[in-house]
């Protein structure tokens, strides 16, 4: 049952559609929930950890018996190879932490991968919804619906004053982390990104690079999320994030406009050079690929390149990750072989795009 | 913080002694404190039982403290539900179970104000574990509606809303 999640690269969030889809790659809501009867995951012995997984699996089954959430699938992570779990990380379905220690943990995923529930990560349940584009309200509605359904089967730890109780006090209250992943190449090129993004921390936002926690964003991709989970309603948190995202979109568009007005030739040159390398390189590192794909994406957004779809670019973000390349080859491959494989996949994808014909 | 002596158990006894103006501190777990009490109870009777000595520090027997010593003792505060104590929590930054929030509530308040800038949830309330809060919020919003009807002098509607509020308050046991 799990094979499809590991074999196909395309998830719902990569569709390249949705509001402001040229700048906002995806919108995500994550809800932390805990069962009221057992200690938090880090204190669970293996018997109780399994009990949590079983209780949540049972809840899913009784929901499905009532014809609810038919497209949710329970995945036993123990049955997956470490490499396959690494792919789920690359697809943003599970956290690296969740892939490393699988005993007593579980995963529930919807067929289009827009909904996933991590069992026994930092909290008993981590409900995640991920949609393409700037669609925070839609994602919140979806996440809240999944939350309601599971809550109809399970008793969640909730305090009238403090809200949803979580393992870490930084999540208590709504238990909600709302985030948007944004592509901001023009802000980076015009040297405004660090100043603009740093100012967001004063507005209660956290900024991260796309893969991992580091500050160095690969491919000009940034994830912006709310810092505070208590004292504000979910709707307030979402509308604050929306305001911030829209401001960033405006600033990015202004920077793009400026680049086009002042340095059109140089911009075109950079975009087409990136396209040239990606369509001809035989060996390419992940870092280089990400940075060139960002330029091609910018060229596509600005109408310079008309043969590449946003979906292909999103898909390549995952396809060119080490774990996925390994999977394609079906065996352990060296870093060099991986870079060669990456170059081949990008070439084929860019040159055989249906838009080309 | 772990015990200075065995480095394994959390330190629950914190001692500060001042000798000739030289200050030294030691943090011990319960059992190491038992073993070391002789060394640390200088100036007191060798046979002075430790628990009485400690009780003195907590203020039950003020005569037993020496003016030259400033000692503090913290009880091994454990959550009754999961057995996790506050020291362990501050080390890993996580609570042990949902009841820890209630058990350590005096510390949770300032902690949340520091990390969250607030200490009251205003968001979603679950249907099952939400208790009466869902009903209370509904009553609150009905009261607002009632005020609006009254101010517009739509008394028939206002009476209808008032009856509904009364009904709901009965459910709450008011
Ligand atoms: Zn000790
Ligand atoms: Zn506890």
C-alpha cells in the first residue's frame, strides 16, 4: 500500500497551482494533539507507545467504517527501508526525526498526500495539511476537519485556560503552526532578503530555509511560520501570516519589476544560462541544481521561458534530492553517481516537458 | 541540573556555605546529600538527623539554622501522574504529561508569559474534552446578541434570546 507514496515524486503540494502560486509554493497547517490518558511520547515505554499507535489506528478504522476519510492510509514505518523513509522526508511528509526512530511510531497519509498524521513524534498526533499556493484558510479548514474527526473518537488533552496541551510549552494553546513556503529570488538578488526577513521575527514570525533548520536557504526558498501558539485564535494567527505573506509577495514583485526595468539583459542572461546548464550538464550537485532551478523558475514566472511548468519545477525539488535519486537507482550509489543521475533527470524533465511540443 | 556528586540523579538539595567570606555552592541529589550531610552540617551536632536539619531550613525550626550559612532546599517536585520533575523538564524543554501543566502551574504561568507572551487560550475548543467552555462561549455571544436587540428595542426577540440563555445556564448548573 505504501509503495505509491515512495515511488511517485508528485504530491498535491507540488501542483504549482493555487493563489499566488508563482511566489507561494505551498501553505501548511500543523496541529499538535495529545491523548489525555498517556504521557507524552518521549516518556512512553514501548508498550504504551504501541498502545498510542493502536488507539489512533483504531480511531481511523472506526471513522472509515462510518464512510469518513476513506482516502487516509495507515503506514507502518517499520515496514519501510531507511531509504524509503528518507523519501518521505524529502516529500515533507514526515520529519527527519520521525524517519530515524521508527519503533512505536506511525504515519497516516491521504492518497494525494495533502493530509498526513504523524503518530508519536513530539506529540501523540501531529496533523499536517499541505496545499499548493497561498491557501491558508483552505488548509486550516481541512486540518480542522481532520482534527474534529479524530477528536470524535479520542479524548484529547485540553485545558480550559491553556488550550491544547503539548509536550513542548512552545506549542501549547492552539497547537498550531501555520506556514507558507515562498520563492523570493528577486529579494535575494537585490540584497533585500535578509533585512526584510529579519524584520519578520519582530512580528512574531519564524523564518527558515527550505530543507532543514539552517538559515541558509537553498534555491531562494523560505518558510515563514507563526512563533506564538497561545493567546491568539487560529483565525488570528492565519490572518497575521496572510498579511505578512502578502507583503512579501508585493515586495518580491516590486523587486522583480525593478530587475526587469533596470537590468533586463543581465536578468535574461542569468535565466538562460541557468537553463543552458540544466539542459546540458552531465554532473550536478544538489546545491547547484537548486540555485539554477530557482533562476529557471524566475524566468518562467516572468514569461522569459515558456516551456517549463511550475509543477515540473516543484517536482524537481523532490526528484533531485539524494534519497529519491538513490531510490531510482535502486541501490546505494556514490555521491558522484548521484550527481550524474541528478543531471540526467533534470535534462530529461526539462527537455521532454509536454509544453515543449 | 544534575547532582554534582553522582552526576546521575537530578539535584534537589542546593547548598551554599560561606566560610570566611568564601562562598561555595553544591547541588546534590537526595541520596548523595544523605551521605554528605556530615561534611555539610558543620557547626551542628554530628548526630543531628538530616531530615530535621532540612526541615529547619524550610522554616519549621528556626533555631537550627546557623547565621554563617545560607542554605536552600527544594523538594523533589514530581508530577504525580508521570513522575517527571521540573529539573528534568527544564533540561529537555518538554513536559512529561498533560497533568504536568496543572502540577507545576505556578511555574507554567511565568514560563508561558516568557515564551508565548500570553497565558490564555482563545482558539478552538474540542467537542468532547472542551468541557463547559464551549457552552460558556456560546452564552457569552448570545448575551451580546441580547444587548443588541435591547438597544434596538426589539424586545420580543430579546426575550426569546434571554430564554435561551437561561436554558443554557441551567445546563451549566448555574
Ligand atoms: Zn547524587
Ligand atoms: Zn506529568
